[in-house]
C-alpha cells in the first residue's frame, strides 16, 4: 500500500497567554486563533487546508470512493406528505440536488408541482431551509433561510395561491421559526438584537419573543415576552389551536424548562409549570385543558392533563412506562400517538384522550419512525420509517383500523439484503450495561481484521436510533463494520440515563465509549489497528476526550465540530446554554472536574497519537471553529508518532444542518479515504 507523507505543518505561533482558575494556572498559547476575523487566522486556515488537501490528494483510491459515494447517494428522496389548505406538500430530491425541493399535489401519489426550490436561493446550494411552517388556513408558508450553515436565519413568507413572496422579512432570528397565530394573520418568533461585531462568534444573550403581523415592518413587531433579569435564557411562544391561550416556553440551557401562560387578552403571564428541574412539553390544548409530556416524577416521562383555569393537574393520561422512554407524543384524528423507545428502537402506541390504549401500531421492521401527526379531522396520516440499511420509506396509516400501507420506497444502487444489523450489549467501567447497534455484511467473519467505524454522541438527551446514511453503505460494502453506541448522556433509557452522563458524571460517557471499543476488539469484530472512532459536536468532544485518554486504542480519530476547550466554550455565541449539561469553569468544583477531561488541556507532549483528522467549518456559529483550531494546533505540536494530524476546514459551511449534498459527498470521500489509508486497507473498486 502506498505510503503517504504529509507536508510540514504550518508554523503556529505560541503566545504567552494564561488564565488563573481558582489558583490553577492554565496556559492558552493559541488564544489568537479565537479571532475568526483576523488576517493571521485566515492565513493559518489556508495553510492548514493546503497540508490536508495535499495529503488527501495523494490517496490513490480517493476518486473511486467519491465515485461510489455519488452512485449510492443518487436515489430519489421523498418525504411523507402533509395537508395544508387544499394541497398536500412534501419534499423531494431527485438524487444529487444540493437541497430538497418543496412540492405539492392535490392528491397524494399524483405528480406534484414545484412550490419552493431552495437551490435557486444560492449558486452553490449553501442556502438551506431550516424551518417551514404553514398558517392554519394554508394560505401562507413561512420559511427560515440559513446561509452557509449559520444558525442565524431570515424568515420570509409566501402566498400559497400564487407562490409569490410577501414583503415580510424578519431578521436576526436564531433557534426559532415562525409559529402562526390561529387566525393566520401573523406569527410569533424569537430573536436577538443584531450583533455589533463578531456575527459568527460573539455571545448571544437576551432572546426576546415577538409577534409579527403580516404586512408590517419588523420594527413595528410587538414584543410579547422578555426577561432582562435573566439574559441567559431561551424563550419561545406558541398559542393554543383555539386561540384562547398563549404559552411561553423558557429554558436556561439544553434541558430543564419552565412554561408560562396567559389567556389571550390578559396583560401578564403566569407560571404554569415552574422550572428548571424538569422538562415539560405541551402536546395539545383542548377545552382549557393542556396535555403535557414531562419527566417530573417520571424518569421515562408521562403525559399529564392540566386545568388551565386553575393551573392544577387533573390526571395522568399516559403513565410512565417501567422500561421504555416516552420520547414524544403527537396528535391526529382525535387521538394521541405515543412514541416510545424500546432499547433505542421505535414503538408507537395509539391512545384516546382519556388515556385508553387503542392499539400498538404494527411497524414494518425494527428501526426509527417519525410522523404520526395531523389535524383533528383527518382519517388517515403518513409516517416515515428507516433503519441502517433502509432509506426513509413512507407509509399511509388508517387511524380507525390501524392498517399501514406502503406509500413510497426509494430505489437504491445497492443490495440491502447483503447487510444485517444486530444489537449487542457491553459492560462499561462501572458495571452499567450499554447497548450498541452493529451493522455489517452477512458474510462477515469475526477474525479481528475488519475495518470498524465506531460512532456515538452521549449528551443533551439526544437519542441515537437507527438511521440511514449512503456513506455508511460504501464502508459496509468494503467489509467494514458500522457501530453506533447508545452512551449515557442521551435519554435512550430516560432522564436517569441522561443524568448519568452529565455534569460531574460526564466521565461515564467517555468510559462507555472506551468500553465499546474494547468490546469490539475483545470479540474480534476488529482490532485496534483497524478501528476508527467518530463523532460530531458533543460527539466531537467525546472523540477528543477518548483520544487523549486512550491513544493506544484506535487507529484513526475523527472529531468533528467538537467542543474541545471546556474552559472557554461558554464565552462564544450560545455556548453558555450548555452549562446546564457540562458545568462551567466559573464554578470551582465544576472547573476541577471538566479540566480533567477537557480534550484541549489533556494533550501531552511525547505521546504517539492515532491518525487524526479534525473537521470543522468556517461558518460554524454554534461550536465556533476556534475549538478545532486550538485542538489541532496543539495535537500537531505534541505528536510524537508518525501518524498525521490534519485539520479539514470547510468553507461556506456551518455546524452541519442544511449542508448541501455536494459538500456531504466530498467530506465523506475524504473521511473514508483517510480511514482506509491509515488502517492499511486498500479500497476495492470491484466488490466480491
């Protein structure tokens, strides 16, 4: 196999910068890389990309991998339809379009017409639709457009009768779309003041809720709710369908919430459900009764009915399940649909509003289901099913009979029957039993020689359930094993599972991931010379922490858009909101804990680290690229081995949402080329 040498790493200036945390002096020599507007940073990015692209260009099978990825990616992708007004709307991608196109049809199944094509909003497909919302009467569509992957969006409005844009434009919106009022005359949204500097890196605070009446200028929008006394909270508003009540959802971070409410016409809000020790989610509101999903007194969540006139709980409608997480509740046709997770796999149960079980819905196979929502008068609905070897397929569901009928299934350029998924359980350091999905070819031999890609997240109540990615198929075809571990920090097993991997329990998440790698090696799925670990965002933190804690355990590490500087993450954009999950360096006890695992601060000179490709993007305004810059520069400085430490910095891209197909394929080609090159496995163009 061809040996590849990387170019000399760019010289990265080390400055005498340090901070004192409770008597501990912490050096930060690459602090200057936090300035994403400086010429010095721009030159450094250019030089690092030159090294990375030179290395990748020498991999002889990179073009073949890109070609196969393009073939597998090139299949039609169509969402389940939903009805608004007299039309059924759905998204459709003919295969390689950068962004899915919004279509509509009078009758589901019949050929539709283009309603909104986001590919026309930019030359390179980097403008994406992050949020779309129809007015209740179906006369208007609002959409939030994001440029180059930024979390900042601009809300625009279209008339559905003639597809024309109105003059309504709402700017400086983040983590919000339009929530229409029941009379369809305007919408609620959440926004920040326009940043005075550092659009992509400066801290965002004092989010406010506004009401925009169609036809008005944004400057005339009515302030609905603000709380100057708590600038580090998120707020969003939503009205009841009957227009009688208005709720404001408040949170101090990524978990734990409070719900305020008032009768429309009243001046002030009252507290309905006090924060922030539990999570609350208003599912529906009927006849002055709110149906709320909560983990208050129920780690696996339950559904309660609350009397809005008195604010008191009336009854438990859907009790907590002993084992399964109540992940969500949707409504359609006058029924409640409970979305459960059973060992990280979807299970749907249909209830009436009294809490009586109508039926458990028979699903096509083991996998992940989304949908099961619609208007109260509907008699049928559509849902989507997927797993690791099945692209999203949609089904029609008869609400009265419970019968599911296949609606759309894509044709793909591979044979799904060649692969299988098994769920295994391994034991973590403290004895906790942790599940993992393992997908591979049916003819796989357990001889320790298989390439292996281990992925996880482990945080923020995010659940990793079976999903399909074309890039995974290309890896599986080559005899690779694709593994997804359901670590603590998610909520696959309820809030206790989440709490077991947050704050002062965060090391449990890293221990879980290390145990997953050890399990795969011990059971001869792979070996440490063939194992790659990957994760993004909080998962990037996971990979970075595990790499510096156990550099002997993997051949390749792929931390993407990761939170690498745990001492300063809360000083950028909305990083402060993660303090609920991680803790911050402002608290003495939390500082000492997170300093022990912070990836950036635990890289050591003289250590042989695995081949590493740090992945980030220039417009990431959620986890700012400075995290990856400083981590990559420190790794290059400290690396004692021969394995490459590269940084791949995407241009005109952000944290990941809305990334165009072309950029996804290019990134996947680079990732798998890097993996195969550094585990010593040649990519086989002709697959046996």
